[in-house]
């Protein structure tokens, strides 16, 4: 018997088995799985009543909120495709995505009304604009907001036996740290198997309590929307990452796990009042989205009192590919364990990872040879939306080419050394910006750092460190350069250190090196220093 | 990207990620995953060299042994279908299965040579007979045994990308407690998804140590052959269930989990020397294959010092359908918890369970209304081998009809009340033999019991209890009947108690009620007693 693989089975299962469990905590609101599933079904019915047809794209411009989580299932109940939008994008970028995807409906939070006003005439395929969180404010919108929309609807539960598991379920535009956003097509099968694969790989317990620190518009919410639902667990939502609110919610809801990008983890472990909160429920923090490092793992374990591991993945892979838990056969003291837990880790079940050279041959698994990470597995996307040539290019040879450079060791753990485009080529030598950042991060005065390439007339490019210091700290340029020289080959050391108040970031907290490079390319006149 | 779902991915993953982990412990032999996967690949190559073609059935007549575990993967490397045979069957029964399946090769242990001698001329499709564990003894066999066969072979690793996930991987004949054996067809997809579903549902940890108490020729080895492999864990094999050896192995190998049928659990908790062994590594024992009961759960938890849960499934469902862990929302004291853990439990992820009346409508989930268990999910077989009418009958309405009668409570836990054919109909009232057995089991002198129907001229049928006492115990017929009368409605109480030294069982330890009924039907003259 073949039962189609679809994320709708996650919510069916939770509603059947755990109807009275708390499904969602969002501000002052709490919903059981019975209520949550009913709301998702009503969203499905409402979309159908609005004329949404199978395969239509339904866009959401929303911070992390129960409504966006409902959309993860409700849009699929209507046989439509969920298109979550990054709330940090500008109107022109959003318009590009809405037009590229030919989205039919746009749900949005009131705070984004000015954005939507600015783009609405530029997105002719969008027929309905619906406010998520307040009554309509302008006369060009539907007369209802989301809650009214649901209240009037008939619940629609799609027959899972009739789902085509290879049909499109979600369309996620990549965060665009490197190029124009591309629509990543994730199928029902991708997402359901990701839930099962990552549940096993990340050892998700039954009925866990998870804090959604990672925006659900980013990389499929790291799959947690589905995994936690399948486990009958509680989703604790935060609209915005404010350390004091995060710590308060962990205490109040007895949160057991969360995912963090490094900048979030850095913010939490440096938050002055962190010890005032009872964080004893926390079992595990997972760091991903950008490279972790041993110092950060140690600080999270010490300051938050829980295990800290890392993982690696991409929007194109649903997203989780690897996890850095320590295999039983590996003997490691505490420092070695934390160092290993800061790696990207090894492939979860259902996923194969290789590190290959330009000809597609495996580089030696010696922890030193650099190659590109390629992946194969249940979680790999169907392709890019209406970009067959680009899809074929990244899928060449039957493996998805991530564009990330890494080394693999004999235990099959990978360490990402750089995005292919962030690598610094200095005098013919490759310099991993991440390797230099890891050294600078060990300085106690440093809050965060990004190392980028700047032009140089002799070496072509040289590294430059953009550094944010912790409050009240004084650190000099020469001090950080000396620190690097004590640990790294000379050619890897930054030629310049610039101190900034803040680093430019994507909506999901990734540092925008592209931005840093762009503005600094002009400033740096070629010179012969060092 | 669609990567075919096949159990071969379990061994590929383990070989890649855990090459040096101990995969198998079998007597004095130990194999790492590198060795285990190499042997499986050699088996694949050897079969191909022997002329085995894709889809051919390859039969194994073997107790639990590393070779049978290798066959779980090696036969699939050759694109063939694994057919494990129950070693307790008679020659005529085995011949029936070999002919029905048109098996091409029969591997067998030396101890079964007389059986094979007796059937070999009756199974014309079998072209090769290969000894598993010793050099050939007779002149009609191939000149090699299994190990020689492997040593000479070229490893063959099937390209998983070319597997048809809906093709047949295993053919298991049902144990035949009720009718002629039928060949249950399990596909690659069934088995791989069962590994993932049950890993999550049973909360399998990374790299666990599992004792294979359940024969691998029974109900797909309860799926553990695949689940434990995917987790990179250690398979500890026992050829035969001898309590002292089981306890010794748990101590020596630091076993963390095992599955037991109730008769095995009863034997372990009553074994006089059980306290001489260090069983502290045991985390969880799972009881299945026949109904558990609260007394047994309590005794296992007390005597073996680990959690004891139950599960339910059938050969037709790969096999696990349910598990009886206690949901977080259920408040229970210790006795209630143990009672709940003795239930069949609730559906694992990937599975839907309903309890229905004869028209296919759900009976009330009130813990009292009896109906037939029907199931839908990834784990449900493709159908019965060459029995389209019977396949269609059990799959009617898109749900697999188990033939088991159960009640479901408001928390979606089911309790099996009887096989449809084991129910006793006395004076128009249905009597669950399991319910009566549970009462008799509470008597401290009782080792095990089977309640069956015997003919009665007034009531049609009445219950009779066939009881085995613990060594040195004296219990009278009237004492047990009085015990039942103190707990049960009068019509449910046995009219007769027969004391036996042993109960007839299948090769897998299930009590053969059919046998008990057959011999007693003649003995019991209709009478007007009671």
C-alpha cells in the first residue's frame, strides 16, 4: 500500500493522537492540536472559497506567528503552494518574488502595510491582499482580515490519499546573500521525509517543546514546523528575536530546544541578565545558518546549561543535511567534544554527503583537502522555479551542488571553510574567511566578526576583518592582527581591521558579506602595505 | 530529487558513517559495519554469479544468525527477494511455501538437513541447496557452503538510484495460527519507511545495542534488522531463546533493548538465576506478538530493571503498527502506567489505526465497544503473493483488515481483545479469551495460560483454560474458576481447567490455540455442567 508522503500527514497524526496537547503558544494565545488543525482546515476552506486553485501560490509576509504556522498546513489543505516571504526584503525585492512566482494571494502583517502599499500596483497576479493581524485599513483590500476569513470558512481537509507526493508544496526564495533570489521548489515528499529523517537524525523526542527562534519564512523553518507537529510537540513562537523575551519564554514555557544562528547565540550568551532566568528545561540548542565555532559552543553550554550542537543545510535541502552530535566511537575530552560539536557534522539518515573537486571526484577525507559539498537524499529540492538550466547545473551528475567549500575528516564530519564566493584568494593562496573569523572570535573583547576580501595591488586580494566589540571593550587593530599571526599562516592574516557598531545582516541574521565587500571595494585603494 | 526508498540505504548509511562500529555479534564472531556490508555485497555477487535473476526468491532456513542478517541486505544487493522460512515448520509445510513462492535457492543450517532431505524432491523450482554453517555432507548439494560461497564472490552493490521502490523486497509467509500460510509481499518502500517510522515511534537512539530475541524469519524481524542498521547500532544474535544465554548476553554485550513475546518475558522473569546477571544496560523491553498484561509489565520492570512497553503489529504491516508508551498528557500512577504499557498502544507516526464494525464504521472510542482493527500507512504490505482476491478482501475500502478485535479508548490506545477466530461465543455472548487469560495470569502459581472454546450443548461454546503452572506449585481447577468468578461475568468464566506441562507453540513462541482446540473438540462431549 502506498500512502502519499505529504506534510499533511504530520498534522493529521497530531490531531488524531494529541488533540489536547498545546500545539502553539503565540503571545497570549494558546491553541491545542484540535484547534490548530481546525484553523488550518478553515484556512484551506477559505482559500478555496476565494477561488484558489490547486497549485496556486499563496504568499505570506509575516514574522513568526501562529498564523504563518497554520499556513504551513492550511495552504496545503487547499492544494495550493505556500510561498513565505522574508520580511526584511525591500518592496522591489518582494515584488520581484511575487511576480516571478505569479503569486495569487498575499497575506501580510499590518506592520508591513507601507511595503505592500509600495508594491501592490507592481504585482498584477496578486488578486487578494489580506491583513493577518488587524481589520483592514485601506479601501483597496478585501473587507476581511485573516481571523474573519477563517471564522467564515468551512474546514477543508484534503484527502491525503489523493495527494501527488511529487507535487509542489512550498516555494522558498533563497536569502540572496550571493545572487538574485531563486525559487526553491520543495515537494510534499521532500518535506515529509525531511520531517522523518531529521526527527531521527536530531533525535527529536515525543511531544517536545520547541522555541521557533528561526523565522518560518527562512529555509522551511529548518523543518521544525513539520517535525515538531509530527511529534505532537508544542511550538512556541517569537515574532522577533529579543534576548530578554527569548529567555523569558524559555523559562515560562519550559522550552526544551531551539535553533539559533550564531549571531542569536552570541546575543543570548552575552545578555547581561541571562542568569536571572530559569533555563533548566533546555536540553539542546542547535546552531546553524552560518558557521559555529568551539568558543561559541562552550559559551552556550556554560551560559545556557544545555548541550550545544551544530548543523548544516540549505533552503534547497529542506534544509537539514548534517548534524554534529559526537559518534559513539569517537573519544574526545570536553574541549575536543565542543570543537567537534561546532563542526557542520555528518549526514543525517536519508542524506548522503560528499566533498568533491571540480571534476566531481571525492577529495581525500583527511580534514585538510578542500572541495565542494554535494548532497543526495530525500530532502533535496525538485529544482529552481522556472530555471531549468540553473536547476540542471546545480544537480549535475545527480548530486546537488551546494556552492559551499568544506573539508571532510575520516569520521565523515565536514567543516565548512567558506561559501565558494566568500573565499579570499591572496597571492594565489586560498584563505578561508571562516578560519580567520574563528581565530578573532577567541579574543574576549570581540562580539562578532566578518572577514572579507579587499583589493590589493600585489596580492590581488587580502583579508580584512570587520569587527564589532562587546560593550565597554577596547581592542586595537594591531592586537587582533597579532592574535591571527600567532595562530595562522601570514598570508591568512588580515591586513586591516575595521571596528563597526553593527554588521549588515539578512532577515535571518546571516551576515551580508556581499554588502561589506561592496562598500569596502571602493574605499580600499590598492596599496603595498604589509 | 527522488531517491528510491529501499532498505539498502540503511546498510549504505551505516557502512559510510559507522564503518568501525560493531554491527553484529554472533556467538564468538564479531563483524564491523565495513565487514558486514562487505559480506552482504559478496552475498549479492555470489547470488548473481549463481544465476539469480532480479525478482527471484531466495529462501533461508536459519535460526537467528549473522548470515540471515546478511541475507536481509545481500539478497537485495542481487535484486532478488528474500524469503525467510520458519524453522519450526514441518517438511510438507516448507515444501508448500517453497513451491508457492517458486523459490530458486534454499540456504539452510546443517541441523535442518533431515528436513531438507525430506522435501528436496518435492520442490522442483529450487535449483541450489546451500549449507549455511558447515561443509557439504551429501552428494546432491553444491560443493560449497555459505562462507566459501562468499569468499569466492565479487562484492555487488546495487545502485540505489536504480531500485524501483515499489518492487518486492521480502516475501514472508504468515505464521499460520489460523489458516494456510500466505505470502506477505513487502516492498522496498514498505521496509525503508517502516525503519524510519518505527525509529521515531519507538524512539530508537543513535548506535544502540539490540538483542535479536525475535527470529528474523518472523514478521520481518520486527523491523529491527533495518532500524538498528540505520542507527549504526549493534545486532546481538541468539540462535535460540535460552534464558540463561539471553541474560548472559545482555550482561556481556551491554544490551540496551530487545523485543519479547510474552512467553519469552515470562521465562526471563521466572528464571531462578536472573539476579546473578548485571542487566543495568537494559533500557527498554518491548512486548509483542501476543497480548501483554499489567502483571507481566510489572514483573519485567521489577525483575529486569528497565522500562517495559508493548506493541502490536502483523507480518502484513512490516510489522509495527502501535506502541504503548504513555503520552505526556495522561496522568497515571505506577499501576495505571503499567496497565497502559501493557496495552497494544497507539499508532506510530506513518500509521493510522481505526477500530470498525462490520460495515466499516468506527465503533465508539470508549474502551468498551469491540470492533476490528484496520490500518493504513507506509508499512502496510503490497498484498498476498498471487492471491489477488484475498488481497482485495483484506484491503477493502483502502484499509488493511487485521482480523484482530479490539477496543479503543479516548486517548487512541487500543487493546486487542481477540483474534476474530479466537473469540468464544457462549450463549450468544462474545467472550474474549484474552480477557479471561489476563485474570488467570494474576494467580501467582500460574506460569502461562491459553483459554479456548470447547463445544457445549446448551451454550454452543464455553471457555476452557489450558494452564501451565510454575515449578513446584499446586493450584486446583476450582481455585482458578473462583478467581475468574471474582472478576468476570459468569458467562466468561471457564467451565474447565486443564493442567498441562507445556502449551503447543509456533516457531515464534505464539501459542497455537488452533492445535489446542482441535484436540479438545473431540474430548469434550457436550454436557450440561454449570
